[in-house]
């Protein structure tokens, strides 16, 4: 629920991801605890993912391309 709320807040701050669906993954990092990773989209290629990241960074958002 917290990850979904964080996604909703992120969408409101960064319109470029509006309409995209989140992919939330639970990850157990051992001593660091359980974290939730948020991913968006499936992109045609790395260039398309990088283009979205560039827009997010220009809007002071955090982003880095990753493989699904």
C-alpha cells in the first residue's frame, strides 16, 4: 500500500509518467530489510527508456534504465 501511495505521489509531481502503470517488486535485502522497487513501462529499447529518464531528471525526478 505504501509503494502504491508513493507511486501516486510521484505521478502527481512528474506528469511525464502520468498514465503509466507501476510494477512494484518486493525485494529482501537481508540485513538492510525488505524494500519495494518501483519500475514503469516496457520500452521498445534502451534509448526510449533513457529518453524518459532524461525527461524525469529534467523535472527533478529520479530514474535509471533497468532490464525487466
